[in-house]
């Protein structure tokens, strides 16, 4: 029976088991070890470091698919070792399995070079100390294609890998974008350069005169970080050390640098070396990010460099094909020690923060204001520059990275306040770049000015400096400000926040791509079915409304996409939505209502009204409404009974909370619990941090029940 056409499971003879050809086995294994070009670069650089190199140079073409060239000045390769250099499981790092218990080199399996020859064309040029010339030899499928040829060479070894994955069509197609892997390669080299401070590293694209990474050997780790990541990163780093040398069961030591509370970045940078081996540790990274989440502003991430040293017998290095992960003895305890040390370091740093201040010439400000009221000019000596009044002061609250200090600027004019506004600065820059857009955006500027004019200063102080307490019910949350406790209407504040953000990010949204295009007409029909003002029997009227509104949105699709990143294709399908608030996705159950509102309630004829009503529609859609499913907590679980006849008749047990699990729709209950839990998490970790940063509460919120003082 043919193995390629096995018999059905129900009958027939079982397929024969056959031994795969060695070339097939080797190619399968190579695909695990060399998963992408960056994997090959990492293996080759680690080989160079194991060879005692003091300089490593990497050249890459087309993201590593066309060419990877790694040169070093290490001890080179013996001539007699060249024939078996690229055979599988040939290595100089160990000779017996027991050697793994004390291995200190990064390579040990003897698989990397062999794997590269099965998926690419490998050429090695090497010379050892004392030789008059070097040797060059090409390899394919683990063996030499020809005898080593004498050639001129510099000290060390150069490995050149060309046409990577030439015989793996599927793998090559997934890596067709040549720019995909080069940033990963640069990232690898940067991490090695930070840790191995006695080695010179360089990395460049083929044909480029400028190296993307260029580090010189140094005696200071902090200098290495400065050379690779820049002075702005080093400025906010703190040294940290943790040791457990007195413990009976293990010897553990960690040293490194971590960012303080002033550091702000969009992505976590974690450089982790365990016994000089570059590895990943997801559980350690997650624990550290959890510590930083209480210190850094929302959406900011830390910078961490750590070097952990353990006895080799406490580290199992042979658990991953690419050696990117290791297993540690007492790993949970080590992570807990590191987490506690970082937490203590950050707390101490947070109490002694230093701010650069700038003196304000209040006398000059007062004199200028007085002269302006009198209608006279302030005379300055000839050739002297007028004193500039700073429009922004120091940042004193990590929750407010914009750095505004409203209480210090009561005496300034509204003009100065407008100039200090980041939105105004962006508008000026935009108008300089494209003068034609300035007039088109005047209506949007008026709406932003209206928000500033209607600002309630007392509520602004509460929002900026409040402490989140918890969710009170389905609509309200509790906050504390000074000694007062307030109820806050989550729906109202989130709606206003989203409205303001829609105007602030006007024309500069990131986008949420829908997994499948959503037909607008079908969305509107779904929304109209829930509209009580139109009878269910009048389907023709609903269809006409849906078709008219769909055509309206298609006619204005270009404008909606340009200003609000709401993309509607020519077929009337909604394909993309804007990111109004980072780390937040709206409730897609309300998408039909949003589509209908966008077509029916937006005023398309007048520019100012169009922007206002469109932003209001976005604000209502993105607001944190209660989920569609009822809250299952408390007596709400009764709503998820499979048989609701007893509920309809008004019958109740004495203890309504004691509900038989068999009577509950567990799947629907789990969905409801997840939705309500997600909403509560979003309120605490997304909405309120964003309110502190961006919300300008209008005066109406002081009287419409949005903010209600509970007690003092």
C-alpha cells in the first residue's frame, strides 16, 4: 500500500512505516533550527563569540534571504576540521552528555552550520594563527562541494550564507518582505553589543556605507547601552543588583540596569542574559511589566537589561531547538526575588525624583500685561531680545505627561494658553506644511476652542488628581479626590472623552481592521429591527431607510476616511474603524447602531455641524455602555435560566441565589461574565488613566449628575 494514500481508518491494511531518507530528515531538522534569517545570524554570532572574537561584523542583503555574512577575528578553524565542519552533531564544545551539566559556551549541539547547508549555500573562509594563508570551502547538504582552496584571509573566520531557504518554497514565501527580518537582526546585534562589552560589533545592509549598529569595546556597561540605544535611554536608568549567595540550595546573582519612573516608551525592551546566553523568559518579563504598570503612565513600557549568573548545573540549556529558552532550578523563587528588588528600587526612586525647573519672570509678565491694557508698547534696549515667557512648565505628575500646571498660570492671558496647547502647535505645523488644509480645518479648530471655553476648572482638578476606588453599579464608578468621595457616570464621561479625542486626533487616527467587511445595509437593517418607532411589519420602509443611508455614506466615504479613518469601500462595506483611544476596542455589538447613526444623524451639508455630529456619533459608539447581556451578579443570574416560565409567572424561591447549575445556560453565563469583567477592567486601566490625561470636563457635567458628591 502506498504511504501517500493510506487506507481509511475504518478498514483495510494499515500503512507501512518507512525510514525517511537522511536528506529529508536533515532538511526537516534544519527547518526547526534555522526558522528565519535572524536565527542564522544569532547562531553565527554566538559561534564567533565562542571563538574568542574581539570584533564581529555582520552584513545582510534582502533581510538575510540573499546574503548573510558574519566575519570575526577569533581563533579560526583547523584545516583538518574543515571536512566535518558542517556535518550534523560535530562540535568542539563537548564530547560527552555529562558535559552539558557544566557547559559554558553558547553552542553545543553542532547543528547550526549543518542546518544552514541544507537550506542555503554556505561558504567558509578561515585562517588560524601562524598560518601563511587561509582556506575557502563551500558546503551543501552537510558536505564539502570541493576541496579547501588556499586564499588570502585575515585572522579569524568568515561565514557566508547565500540564497537562504532556496529549497523551502513555503518558508521563503512567508519571508518575501525583505525588510521583515533586518530589524530583528539589528535587535539581536544590539543586545549582544550591550552584554559583551569587550567585543566590537557592527551590522549593516549590503552596499551601505553606514552601519546600523556600531559598538566599540568599553569597560562600562552603561557606555555600551549609551552607544547602542542613545543617551536619552541612559539618562533614566538605574543600576540594580540581586544576590542569594548565602542560600544553602543555590547560588544566584543578578546585575543590570532598569528604567526609572521618568522613562517613557511604547514597547518593552528587555535584554536578558543567563550565564552569558541571550534568552527569553516570558514569566519574568510579565512579572516585571506588572511591577511597572503601577509606576509608569498608561501605555508606557520599561527598559530592562539583566545578566543572571547561576551554577551551570542549575541551568538546563537543552530545551529549545533554537536555544532561545532555558529552564532554571527554583525559577519561581528567582523571579519573585527579582520582582521584589525592582519594586523596592522603583519605590525609592519615585520618592526622590528630580525635575528641571525654569524661572518665570513674573515682573516682566505683569509689566507687559499692564502696558497692553494701556495700549502702549513695552520698549526694550536696542539689540536686546525680549524676555520669552515659557508656555509650559515642569511635569510634576507621572499621570500627566503633557506637563501642564494650570494653577501656576492663572495670571496669563488666553492667548498664551492657546499657544501652549499641543493641539494648536500641531495645527500650526500642519498649516505650514500644507497651507490649503488650514482653511478646511477651521471648523474643527472652532470645536476645539468651544471645548476649552466650556471647561469646568473644578472638575478638571478632580479628574486630574482623583484616585479610582471601584465600580459602584452598572453605570457609576467611585472616585476619591482629597477627602471627598464622588460617583461618576461612566457612560457620560467616556462619551465626552471619546468625542474630544475624535476631534483631537482628527485626520491622524490609527485604524482597526475588521476581520471581514461588514455590509452597511445589513448593519442598518439590524439596527432598525430594534427601533420601536417603526413597526416590525413595515420592512419595506426599513429597507428604504437602510439603502438611502448607505448611499449617503458611500458618497461621503472619502471625507469620512480622510478625517476619521472610517473606511467604506465602493460596495458599501465597512472595513476599517479608527483607534480613538489606545488599547481600547469598542463593543462591536453596537456597530449596527453606529452605522445607522452615522448615516442618519450626521449633518453632511455644513462643515462645522458635520464634524460635530460625526464626532458625537463616534463618541457614543466608543463610550463604555453596559454590555448587551444583563449583569449576572447577584439575582441577575436568574436571567440565565434555561426555563424562564417560573420567572414569568413571578414565582421565586426563598433563596433566589441558590440556582441549580443544570438550570443555567452556562455558555451564555460565561459570555456575560467575561463581558462585564472586561468592562470593569477597561474602566480602571484604560478609561480613568486616559481621563486624567485627556478629558476636559464641560461645565454641564457639574449639574447633569455626571459627577455626584457622596460624602466628605
